């Protein structure tokens, strides 16, 4: 399939998301022709922890999974807003059930755990989220990146580039 027909949705907190966990994977995907749509709990300007700004063009509640090839949950302290958000949790379940790329970086891996899709799955998370993953049955590895079938989890901002590359590789293969 032509990469220009592929689309990925980034779930991003309205504020306090981790800047580089957003813009580095986004750049990697877009450079390869994949369209990245940013969704949040509000439309318009979103602000990262270090002042990076982006635009949300879709509300999380309006995402239709059949339109996208994958979903990416962006980390940073702001991501905690999605830990018990029914729309965000349900999207993780649907994308995973459809065997589409379901990815999270940093503390956002807790969203996947809370959605119940990491049970028996090798996963990693920013250290603060380790207990949540284990509590929900994940096989916590502590590695910088973990890929288990269609699920990709990453430790944090230091591996944002590798995370973006892993998502790209999964989409094009």
C-alpha cells in the first residue's frame, strides 16, 4: 500500500505532553508520507511541557478506528488525563482487537494497561508506571522499547526517535 494513503492518530494531552515524544515520531512518519492526525480532549492549540505547540484537529471521542492504520498515545505528565478516559481506553481496545498498531510512549503505556490490552504482553513504561503495568498483567521488561505483535511501548523521551522508527517499520511491513 502507498504510504500516502496511510493515516495514524496521535492521542495528545491538551497540555503538559512531552514535546519530543510528539514531534520526533510525527516527523519520522510524515517524512515517509504517512498522514498524522492529532486528537485531544479539545480542538485547537495544545501545549507541550517545554512550550512546543501543535494543533488538535479532532476530538478523541470522534475518532473512527476504521479510518486509521494505527494509534499512538503520547506521554508526559498530561497523558494521565487519559488513564480513566473511556474514549481513550476503548480506542486502545478496538485498535488492538483489529490488530492495528497500538503504541504508547512514556507514562502513556499505563493507558494501554488500564484498557486491559497488556495482559500477558511484553511491555515497558516510564518507571513511574511500572506497578500499573504489572498490576494489569503486563510482562514488564524495563527495556527502552518493547514490541509484542501489534503493540509498541517505549520508556520515554530518550527513545522517541527509535519509537517513531518502530511505528514506521510496523506500518510499512
